[in-house]
């Protein structure tokens, strides 16, 4: 993991509101369905140059509270998605993973949760905007906003 300065950028896509406890229950989980809709309806319209991102924003509090997740792209046209969110510029702690989807997403988020639940962490989460950047079918970077 490493710290990176990120410039503000807008991402367009489709959005759900959820919380971590709901995502642990298959009957209440919304994120998997969000990504299924994204890959069925939106991903086929993207150019090769488009980045695929998952943006976490509008946190009610911390990891126990509700938040929004937007599955989208930085190159999506208005007609393909009604929602947009601005990734806030600032310092982010970047966690990387390689492997098959969706396992690598779960494993990389586990690294994030383990790091921030440790007494040894040097950084504090800002709970502003966090995002996943998908690099092909087997690489992910998770950017966590830090104070």
C-alpha cells in the first residue's frame, strides 16, 4: 500500500445505498446486483480507454453506517447513466490486488478493513469518497480517502 494524491474527477453510473451489515446477508445485499446491472447494461457501451470504477460516498458515519455505491466510468455518456458523483481530490491510501473477480475485490477490501482496525495504522479514514479502480479483469486498486 502507498499514499497517492488524487485529483477530483466525475464518475457516472448507477447507484445503490447500502451498509456493510446488509452486504453480509445475501437476501439484503445490493452491491453484487449493482455490478451485474452495470456489466449487462453499461459496460458494453464503454470504449477500450474507459476506466471502470466503483465509488463509495455519502457515508452516514463510519464502516457501520449506510453509504452509496456507484458502479460507473469516467467516460460514460449522459444517456447511459442518470447518476454522477465527484471523487474528491486529496490524499488516498491505495491497496492493490490481483486475481479473479469477485474474490480479489473481497480479499483487497479485507486488507483495507484489517489495516484500519489495527492499532498500528498510521492513517485515519476520512469517509468522504473511496473508490475501486478495475485494471482489466484481474487487477484492482482500492483508494481510501485519508485525513
